[in-house]
């Protein structure tokens, strides 16, 4: 059998097995779910082996003589002392190194990129001197850099930050600012939700497109046959389940 | 012994933390070289962390099979999937294709991993829709705002939505680029301030939970 045709049968079967969960939890779904975990872990291991062991350790050490790389290898091996209770404390050196380097790298970069840069982009000039029109105030909502949007973004950032600032009581004018922050948050959560739903829909369309493609006779109609098989198995399983379970 | 077990790790954290925080402010080639090496070192040490995670998964399912717990057969399927993928991956030297031809590892990726991953996330569309139906009823002003924003963004991202509500595309873009961006920016600033504070606490030994519990 051609590898593409076999692939079409496997991909269709696994897709239908996962979709069978929409009916109820069943052995076909569990099989595909566990296979997914296994294949994903296997894939990650192979990629990590290829990237770390082959390209970062073996080749640089044996081909370029970078023996300094034996130090991170030793630090990494210290991590595995977790499995030896008496020597488990040695793994602290590995964690101390990772956490120390990570923290040190994070401080200046976070301040520069995520605090100062974000503040700089928030506090922008409201009026502009573009073209020969003198000082202008742009009301174009569709341009994120327009004057009106600059003001809206400024209000949004300040009110949301204020909402999360609990050192003073949100009362009086502060309550109005905090309420504005909540409204901004709700709009952002709604937008994020809508965006996520559409992303999932896009994935669903992708899977259905594959099922339609694989229903072609050139592949041996896997969609049709495997759909019949899946429905058949689900019917048999539902008949086999005990009356008590059915009531549940 | 307490120095080796407790104080030396804290000292390592402090020295490496201060060294790499200071590295950012030294515009010298050797400083850049130090950063490049440290990034490589972190990747190598991180690779060993993966061993810890995988071993834990291995142990958990091995115990399930040994005790013949309910559903132990699925653990066998997990093992078969994992070992099979590792075998074909090593055979193909971790490459999905060689000179344009798909390897067995590439086949596993294209016909097993991609469909499984895609379908697993795709079925969430149904669960999100059902959760939305239950929780999106406009019971308060905030819930109504959330509902309206979600509907506009959903309508604005499909041709049918734009056909039914012509303005939805532009309004959706405005919500995403302006209102959503301002909230994300505020949250990012807050989270970053927290991350910087936590990094300082770690470097100066105030936060020590990463060392784990157990004996001193």
C-alpha cells in the first residue's frame, strides 16, 4: 500500500476517533488520546535529542573541540541526582544555575522591552504636525496611531492598571476609573474569546477539509468506511454497557 | 555541610544572576559572547530537564501496567506510540524529509501528530460554544459588554459576518488593535513589574522555593 494512502487511512481514523468524543467518552477516543500523548512525547524526545545532544553537545565537542560544553553537561547530569535520595541535594546546583541565569537575563530585558517600551508606546503625542496642515488632531478610528486612538489607549492602560492597584480604596473618582478599567477588561476578554473560537473553527474546517479529501475513491474511501466502523463500534459499545450505566 | 547544601546554591544563583543582569549594560564583544554561551548552556541543561519529565511519565504508566489498573491497555498504546516515534525518529536522524522525500518520521508527524493535534483542538470549538451558551447570558452590564465584543469579533472574522453586518470587520479590527491592545499592554506592564520583583527576590535569596524542600 502506498504511504500516502496508508497515511490517509490512519489520519482519517484518528480524526474520527477523536470526534467520537462529541457523542460520549469511549474507548476509541481514549485510544487516540493516549496515542497522541505517546507520539507527541516521542516527537519531542527525538527533536530534543537532535537539537541538544547531536547539535549542541556531540558535534561541537568532537568536531570543534569545544570542551567547555562539558560544564553544562555536568550541570545537566546533576539534575538527574533527583533519583538518588542521598545525593538529591546536588540537583539544587543545576536549578540554582538555571534560575540565577534566567533571573539575571530577565531583569534588564523585561524592564527595557516590556515596561519602558510599552510605556513609551502608550504616552505618545496627541497632536501631530504631518504634512502642510499645521497641527492636526486625527479622528480616524481605523488607524491605531490616530490621535483619538492614542487617547483611548492611554485611558485603557491607566484605568486597567488602576483597577489592579489595590493599595488604595476604589471609591469616589477612583471607583469611576476602576469601573472604566473593568469595561476595558471585559471588552478585551470578549475579543480574546471571539478570536479563540474562530481559531478553533478554523482548525475544525481544516480537519473537515481533510475528511472530505480523504473520502475520495483514489484513497479507497477511508472517510466512509472508517465512519461506518466508528459508528458501528459506538453502537456495539452502547448496547454492551450495563442498564445502570445507561440510566446514568 | 549546610554550606554545600543550602548556601552554595543560593550563592550560585546570586552570582550568576548579578553577572547576567550586568552583562546587558556591557557593550563589548566578550559580553555578547558570554550571552551566546549562556543561552547555549541553558538549552543543554534544559534538555536534561526533559529527561526528568519523560521519566516521570514513564514511571506513572509503567506502574499502571504492572498493577494492571483499569485502562492499563491505553498505557501500552502510549508506550507503543512513544517508542515507535522515537525509533523512526532516530532512524531518520530527526529529519521529516530528506531531499524532498518524506521519511518515516515525517509520515508519523504528518499523518498522526498533525491530525491528532488539530482534531483535539478543533473539538474544543464545540465545548467553547456550549460553555458560551451557558455563561454568556447578559446577566450584568459587564457580561453584556463581553458578549457584544465577542460577537462583533466573531462576525468580523468571517465573510458571512461581514456580509450580515458590513461594519463588523472594521469594528472588530478596532476592538483588537485599540481596546484589546490597551488592556494587553496594561497587563503586560503589571506582569513585567511582578517578574522583575520576583527576579530580584530570587537573586537576593528571599525567594527560595525553587530549591525544593527536604533536608537542609
